[in-house]
């Protein structure tokens, strides 16, 4: 078992020492990446709910997706993602077929963004 000092030496040898600013940056990127992935899954469930005729399920996951949107740090996102995030509210007012297609499209785009970050 490594002592704390032994672990720190091991970590230093691997070059894993980061400054406080780098750690904050890495945590924020990871947070946005995870949140984008969760948002993509919520939107996929919205699309499945509408396609299956389960409007209650779709509405519940749409509310979850809108909550996820507020968790993201917009300053670190690309402008096209911010633009897409602003369009999420429109899903509530669209017809079910159109909302399902748009939710599936947004889900794919956010999933791709999460994987590319």
C-alpha cells in the first residue's frame, strides 16, 4: 500500500500534477460533458414517449431536460449548442410528431457534442 507521500511521488512521476486552475477547468468540462450526455438521454426518452403515445412520460422527461439545460455553463459551450439549448422550450408547443422528431434530432446533436468534448 502506498503512503500519501508515496502516491504523490508516483503521481508527480506520471505528470499528473495540475494547478488549481487546471483542476477547475477539467471539472467544469467534465461536468458539461456529463450534463450534455444526460440531456441527450432525456431528449431521447421524450422522443420515445411521443412516438409510443405516452404523453405523460414525454412531458416528464421534457421537464427533466429543461432542468438539465439550466445546469450547463453556457460560457464554455460552443455557440451552436447554446442556440440549440434555447430552442428546447419550443418542444412544449409543437405537435407531438414534430416534437418527437425534433427531440430525437437534438438528442443526437447533444450526444455528439458530449462525445467530442
